[in-house]
């Protein structure tokens, strides 16, 4: 079960066994602290590969208030054939502080993974990120703010390493917080909830922070390719946010594809969708794969 929305602690699953042929290396500390939320798990082939492999980093959802690196069902589906090394990371939630500590942790994790790439057989030039819901937001922000000093932070050091990524899969993540106020959503950015926790109060009182947290703020022509996945009836993150992100990336000359779940809500899965995600990763991390065009995708 994937815990994608704010839920009670009982929703936190135990760490599931990785796919056959894969070894899990648990609770690697990427920040040099005793904070358990600043850890990640790696999933490496039991048989050492002949050459370094691309890495797919999963960022869990949970409305920045919950969730766990143990929510690995989605990442396992992408690495079960040994073509990639996988990672799943924790980051500090809003009970520990407001934005930008969440993105600072994610960037620290990418820098740590790049610094330790040789230790685990990772190709440091081929690191992708895949996030769902709040994790989709953080994955997108990693993609668009690669050289933005204000978003980098100093968590964990390794500041000689880049936090840029090779490609991004954004699954129903918010990309433009200020326009939440004008869109239909079950999330009211002015009332107590996940967005007010993220920014430390009603969004109208923290608009500078809301803009700083929005991936669309930083889009430039050198951003990595994006695969955006969103349902047209998402009750939390309006589908219009995915449409806007896709358009702005295209306008900047960034390769981007929007897969639409017709009548789908917040998060959905299908064999076709997993196949398209693998095609995207194969194309941008391995070379090959196939073309994926904007359009509908099966939702079950």
C-alpha cells in the first residue's frame, strides 16, 4: 500500500523485501546527523554489474506531513529487472520545520549519492528522480532548480557535488502554489492543512515562500526532461497544474510529456503506465526506449 496522503502513523508500512536479485542497503545517513528522516535506502543488484548503472531515486508522498521511504512499491516496479539501481529517501516533514528544509534534504541526498557513486556501482552522470504527490513536487523542484543556490542548502555537505538530475518523473505533484487559491481543490491554502503547515501559515501571508517552493518559478532551457503524470479529476492537485507545467517546460525548450489519466483521481497505476515510465527512463538514462507522446494513459 502506498501512503500518498496525510495519514495516521499506522499507515506507515514496514520495509518490504526488494525484488528477487536485488539487495537492500538500509538506512544510509546522507546528512551526518542522528535525524532518522535524513536517511535513504539503496537497492543494488546482488550480482555486481559489469559497469556502473543509472540510478532512479524515489521520493515518497504524504503531503509533506507523513509518508516513508518504505513506500517502495512504485520504485520496485521500475528496477525489478536489474537495469537500474534504485533509491528511496526520507526527508524532514513539516513537524520538523517549514519549507525549504524538505528540498534541502532531497538535494543533500542527491549530492551524497553522487559522492558515494563508486561505492555502490552508480553512474553519477545518470541520476533520475521519481516522486508521487508531495514527492512529485520535490522531484520537479530538483529538476528545475538545479543551479539555484537558494534552494541548495548545506545539509550533509558534499557541496563539491552537483544536485542536478538527468530526468524527472512527476506523478501528480503540485508545481505552482500561488494559483492554488484560484483553482478547485479540496486543499484550502488559507485554512489549517498541509499547505499552511508547509509554509507556516496561510499562503496569502507567505507568497514569497510559495513562489520559492514552486517548480515553475525556476524553469530554464537547460532543465532535464520531464514525464508528467496526472489525473483529470484529481481532487487535491488540480490537473491544470500539470498542464501549466508541461506548457512552460515546452515554452522553455525542455523535453516534456504529459500522460493524462482520464477521469482519474489522485494517483493511479496501470501496467501501461509502468511501461511508459520505463520507456522514459530507458531513453534518458540508457539510450533507446521509445517515444512517448502527450495523451491518455490507462488508469488500471
